[in-house]
C-alpha cells in the first residue's frame, strides 16, 4: 500500500468470495485502502459458482457476496469468476486460463479487463513528473535493478 500511494492514479480492486466472513475481511481491506487515500474502483467475486460437466451450476460457497460487498462499499461489481480447475492448473503451469483463446473463463477475464479500462478506471494520458517517475520505475524493473516479487503483484 505504501508503494501504491507513490504511484500516480493508483486504485484498488477488492477481491472477495461469496461467504459473509470473506466479505467482512474484504470490507476492511477497502476501508484500509481509503484511509490510505487510495480509491476503491470496484469488487470482483472469486469462486462465485461451480458448473459441472453436465451443465448444472452450484453455488458451493453461497451466492451474491460480491454484489453485497460492492453495494456496501459503494462501488461497481466488476465481475464474478467461477470456480474451475483450469484456473489453478493454469496458474501452476504458468499459463493463465485468461490467455487460453476460446476458453469460457478467458472471456470472463477479458470482459472484466474491458470493463476496468473503459468504465471503471479509464486509461488517461500521463505527462509531467508522474510520467517520468513511472518510466524510470519501468526501466529499473526491466533492467533488473528493481526486483518485483510475485507476492507484491497481488
């Protein structure tokens, strides 16, 4: 959160799962972000449901948690990611399901990304000091001078 406050136009997307307990934790995250002067841009609900091979969907962890949290925080629900084995398998293999052309889940991720860049937090041109700072950070990361750990990306 400290680094996020230093970067221009940093915004937070809160991810939750359907259970009420998860919503409470995610609500505290949103509150902490706002106290740190970071805008909460929206909510994503992970593990929203599970659809088995014969097409029946089951809300294994309940339903509507993302929508309830979004309403409580006063931000839009960006999307719901269903529970599917290919998500963890792709992550473990280093090939995220979001990049698998034709996969139904890839469309879910693409739709959320489209909503973020067009409606939730549209990309704006940057110039001035902030743009130069960002260019220098990117150059340092590319050169290996500044290491970004996987844990800091989440």
